[in-house]
């Protein structure tokens, strides 16, 4: 169970989210606009100050054009 925002498993998850964004050349502000949230929300998720719910995670991957199944497979393989 991941009980902390800074647990290794959640840190790896956040890193994968950030890499998914940056590798596509999307800024935090651009992602926030796609999600309909503030840039600070994206920043807080990426810095480990805020968790994503499952619906938010699905919206995040969709906003980046990331196949959620591939994301999860890559996460589990890491």
C-alpha cells in the first residue's frame, strides 16, 4: 500500500507522469488548459504535493494522448 506521496512507488508514478508530459513537449500550463485546471495543480501533482484520483489520472493520460494501458504496463515493468 502506498501511504505517502513520497513513497518510492508513488514517486516513480509521478516521474512517469512528468516524463509523459515533457517527452511530448507539453508545458504544465498547456496540460492544465487541456484538463481545465490551474497550472499550479499540475505542478503540485508533479512535485508530490497532491495525489491524482483515478478519474484525474485517466483525464491526464487522455489529455496527453497516452494509452492508459501502456502507461500502466510501463509502470509495472519499471
